[in-house]
C-alpha cells in the first residue's frame, strides 16, 4: 500500500490544501489515514479511485483563446 502526503495530493490533483480538506469534510474526497502521532496520509489507490469517478469534461466547451473557424 502506498501513502500520499498532502503535498503530493495537491500536485496530483491540482487542488489546494484547503479544497482537499473541505472536500474531505463533505465526504467528497477520500479521508486520510493517521500514520503517526501528528501525521496523516492518503491511500494512493483510494485517490486514484476518486479521480476515476470524476465526470469527463465536455469537449464542446469554447476555451478562452481558442481559434474560431468562422470568419
């Protein structure tokens, strides 16, 4: 089992620390495990499962700065 610390979580997900903890409190992100007296970490596979469950982006979104083929 591989554990991820909060800095790894923020790098992997692109979420801020505050957002991660807010989602944990709302039961929308995996809960960390206590790995020491003052340390917590997330189980890598649980974070992967969370990411796999996210909805796929809508590809018809007009991205800012995207070229418009219409003249």
